[in-house]
C-alpha cells in the first residue's frame, strides 16, 4: 500500500487511545481516514477540496458498512482565513492528484482567482463537479468549485463540531499550505486534546518555522 509505514503508525496511535476521533487535513482519496476508522476511531473529520478525490473517497467510505455514519467530509481547504479562494496547481495533472497545491488566496472572484485557464483540462473534470459551485468570469471562462478552485475555511471556525473531552489524532498533508493551516487552528489546538500529529512538510514550509498554536 501507499505510505504503509505512516498508515501503520497512525493506526497504532488510534488504537492506543480511548474513543478518539480523527482529523484528516488533506484527505486525498481517504486512505488515512479509512485506516483510522478501521483502527477504532469513533469518527473521522476529513477535509479535501478536490472533487475527483472526494468522489473516490466517498465511494470507498460507502463500501465499508457503517463507515458513512462515522465520517464527516468537508469539501473545503483549511487555511488561515475563512473565505479565501485558491486556484488548484496540479503539477502532475491526473497522474498524481495528491500532489495538487493551492495557489493564490484572494477573497474575491473578480481577479480570476479560481479561473480555469488550462486548455488541457479534461471535460470529465467539469462533469465530476456537478455538485460544485459554478461562477461565470468576465473572460468567458467557467470557474468550477472543486475543479478549478477551492474555497478555504479555518479549523477554528468549526471547532464546535468536534467532540468535547475526547482525544484526537491529527494528520496534515497539504502540499505547502501547512503554515496557513496552523495559523487558522490556534483555537482548535487550545480546546482539543490532540495526542498524535502526523505532519508532512512541503516546499518552503519544510524550511520555515511552523507557528506555535499557543
């Protein structure tokens, strides 16, 4: 399997805790969330803005009896300010959707943040985002949420969603947006009993100081 050692470490962390919940930031196709649920996590909160990954993830959840009642999936990117809009940067196109990065971060659609500028985008992308938000742009291009752009929220903005008094296991893999995520999760780290963190650093973030949540 992909990243087998990391998955095994996460499952050990989950199984050693009493009724933990799992927070998956950059859920991709759901491998880590499914593994956490299999290891005994009572609930998984998954954040993944790319529609193709979301579809695969939801299909996998539905294949496992009862998992749909133990998983909450958010089609959002986690960042430092709710309402920011990001272009998708897919350096490997469909060969590796897990390497998709966020680019930009405007709070307005007027400057073409999120516009679909790549002429090679497959028509299947638009079809896969039937549930996404579509917005016309002045350049006669179609912006499709989940396909060409992502909408951001902070983890702090939904901190009341998480079970009170329960331990948490956190996994973060968001291709260079780690600093922004932590900046928008200060209240989360203050209120939630996080016992285990798996954090993969990318690009500039790997050489930067990740801001302390405290």
